[in-house]
C-alpha cells in the first residue's frame, strides 16, 4: 500500500528534510508552503496523514487542525512546534492533533510519529477491539454511547488522558480500551495503582534500579516506565502520589528520560501516559495536595466515566453478562433473575457502581439454591440490611437477636470501607482501625467476597 503525506511549512529547508526522511520510509509526499496551498491539496487528493507547522504566512496550524477535525476526521495530523514550546504542543493535542514534533526536528522522533500515524490508517479502529474480546464496555445507554465515541476519538491521539469517575466505574477498563484501539496496541500496557506503593519504594518501582544500588537490590529492575517502553503507562489513583514523587514524575514526562536508582545517566523513554482518579484533581491542586504543573501535563484531555446510577438502563445487560461470565467460569448451569429481583437491582443506587453490581451477582449466583436468583440471594444493603436496621431492628433487639443486628452493622461498615479503597483490604483495614488479619477473619465470617 502506497502511503501519502502532506507536509506544510513555509521554510523550504524543513520541508525538504521532512520529505527526504519520509520518502526513505516509502511514503509519497506532497508539500505546501502556506495555509491556502494546503487547503487546495487537501481538496484535490486524500492523504494518510498530515504534518503542519504552527505558524504559517496566511494562517496557523490550529486552524488546519480544526478544519481537519470537521472535513478529514480519519486523517491523523501532527504539529511542528518551536523548541521548548510545550504549551503550544499541549494546546494542539487538546484541539485534536495526533502528535507533535519540535524544532529543530529530530529525525528519529519524526520517523516514530510517521510510523504511529500510519498504523491508524492500516486497519479501521473498530476492528482493533476484536483483538481482545474481553476488553469491552457493556451498555447501550446514551452515557455509554458518548463514552465509547470519546474513547475512539482519543485513542487516535498521543495526548495524555485523565480518566475521572467514581470508584467501580471501570476507569482501568477505559484505559485498556484507549490503548488497544491506538497505535501502541502491540506494545505493553502497564497499570500501576499509585496508592498501593510504599513511599520509600516509589522511585525504584517507577524508574527502576541497578543491582547493588541499595540494600536489597539483588538484581537490576526496569521500573514501570521502561517496562512500558513503546506502550502505555496507566497511573491509577494518581492523586495519591506524594508531592515529592509528583515533582519527579513531572520531570520524566517533560524530559522523556528516566534515571534508574544508582545509574549515572538518564535513559530515554517512549511512553504514553494515561492517568485516573476518583478524586477531583483541580480541588487537590487548590488544596495544595497536587502540583498544578503536573495537573496540566496529565489533564490534557479529560474522560469522564459515568456512575451506574447515571445509566440504570444498562443494569439488565450488565447483570446478564456477569451471570453468564460466572456460569462459564464455574461450569455451572446459568441462573436467571426473577422479575422482582431485576426490579430491585434497577432500583438500587449502587454506590460502588459496576464493581459492586458484579460482587453482588457473584455472591447471589453462589448462594442461589436453584436456577433462579431471588431478592434474598442479592443481600442488597438497602433491601436486607436497611430493612433489618431501619424497620426490624427493634424486632431483632426485642427477639434478643443482638448478634445478627451487630453483624449487619459490621457488614455495612466493611463494605463501605472496601468500596472506598477499591477493595484494597490492607487500606480498608487501616480505614476501619483494625488489623489486616482481623479484617480477613471478619470478611470470611460475614461471607464478604
């Protein structure tokens, strides 16, 4: 397949350099010296990708990006920016640019951008998802249609993406989809829970170390950044990073280099950053708990994951999916939801979102005694626990059933702590003020999975 690229720059030397480099890659090039020439070229023929300078004699690259978004949405367009002008590059990415190249042009960087752009034209994006049928978002609601459309759009860029949403809404799944639909899909996807790494090990975990650099460093370690080389690094719960680590992370993102602990030199990296949090990062910045400059680097494009309460029409589809999933995994006959059971699910608020729905159905499927799941099998907090606590607690107490009454309160407190910590038992135990072993015992006793 013969690829075609459009190069737009008012400097003949730069146009010539780019043209020679791309033609050695087997790419046919057309050139334009200004905005009007570029428009004429775009109207006359199709291009697989476009590379444009920011400043043109009769216009600017931002206008060209806006035009391409409207008329040529399938054509990746990269921006040529002045050296060190990161603000312009970020603005271009926000506007829809696929990537950017800084002047003076690094030919290796130029070839990387061109190769990545062509990957978007080799196979239609929609077919990439078939490579991993397990990575998909379930739901037909308007909220999910909007999310899927946004995912496909941002997957075409190399811009950093910040995924915001409540716990249990599938932020990591969204990150995996963005990766699998993008040009880095054949490279590693490394997911990191920033809130689960001990503070004194963070630098080693992120940047790696060499053997003997500190006590216990018995071998070399790549670190998350180098392990994700060429691919995507997903920083989950990025708001939990301590301030000192935020400064180091910012420098790596800006310089595209890491220095492993104990190493004398910095090593180049090529990684796309996706991040996520259930917290409001802007509020964290105002509270001086998160660096504003890092916030601007990570939040180039924001993707919101809707809560389950915002898309109740998707609950029947999700319930069907999870029941079928566990029936297949456990080699058991598929159970069905009684009509009143499905109604109860649809009326429940799901503070833990999709993750809570899955946990509830997993437990219910296990506890059901026949091929039908009843309301009692669900053990919904606002159905059983709330009824027990609010309407029959006095009866329970009157009947002398103090143990059941206390167990209900304990179950609700543990579930809330687990949901708040993304089912991290160590963090949940700390939140509850008990030991990990005590929490594990209570979970087993109360049948909390």
